[in-house]
C-alpha cells in the first residue's frame, strides 16, 4: 500500500473495523474528508481517489461485513452500522471533519450527523434519500447473482433479515453544517426531484448539483467533474 495511506483498525463491541487513513499529517487547516461507501463496498473503494484530494487528510471506512472488517453472523441493523461509524470516528479522534456518503451510506451518515452535529464541518450526500430501506428479496437475488465472488452471502442475507424501513427526514433538522447534495439526472438515479425538494425543506442552505448525464453512479461519465465538485465544496468549508 502507498506509504502515504495507512491502514487502521477500530473496535466496536468486539468487532474489528478496518479503515484507510491518507495524508494523516497534512495541514490541519484543511478540513479532513471522511468517506462512507455504499452498499457492500469497503474502504478500498476510495483508495485510488485519496490522492486526488491531497494534501487533505482523507479517511475511508469499511463497516461490518464489508472489506476487511469483521463479518459477524448477526448484528446488521441500521443502528449497528451507525455505531460502527461512531466507533471509527472515535478511534481516529478528529474534532471535526466533512462526512461524504454514497448510496445506502447516506442514511447512516445522516443519523451520525444528527447525533454528533458538532463533529461535522460539512456533509456530502450522494444520490440517496434520508431513508433506510427494508431490503427486498429482489435486491438479495441481484447481489448474489451479479457479485457472488465479491460479497459474503451470509452478510447479504443478514442485512435483509435485520432491515426495516426507517425515515430520517426529521433527523435532518439536527444538522447545522453546510450540505452538498449530488444526484444523477438520468433514470437509475436513486434520488428523485421530489426528494430533493424535501431535502431542501429541512436543509434550506443546502446546495444541489445534478449530473445530467449520470445515473446512480454519478462519477460516470464525468469522473473528474465529480472530483472537482467535491473539492470545490471542501475549499468552501475550509474557509
């Protein structure tokens, strides 16, 4: 692994949780970026991007059952995952940071922000509403069919078994930091326009950017345009 990116481990009720910590000794005036991947992705999902945010400190995490983190047989509720995020943030020991979350990582980040608003200098939510789903049989089948070699089947089934719908719209009212909402403009986006409008009802100072040529993977086809939007937001909150 690149010497400027270090591996770290946090513990949550006996579980070991893995994270990557890039440019750890960077200028403290630059607000660190803390990244929470979506679905079943791990910390390595951001590894190649960490250099694009240099010299800013950048942390990417693996929640339980993802990446190199422990994968227990049970304990996959929404609140279990939020507690993983809390445990990693506590281990790293930053007073404040910008939290960026993609897809199903978004509801975890919103609950974290509502619990710890003093920690957030900024929040970036990527193409997902503030709602945790009751996971469907169809999702399980599609994951096990399309990603069988990359995921742990027991984790996928446990995620569904312990899931239930949780709406977090009111939790947005607890978040006081600047917020950047990124959404895809094509079919396949998980964030419909009416949801964006509702976001803004609770976060009137939030900024929305639509990637007109993207679906849920908003960094495709304009990868560097996505990176630039995130970097610009980070520069604004540095000030």
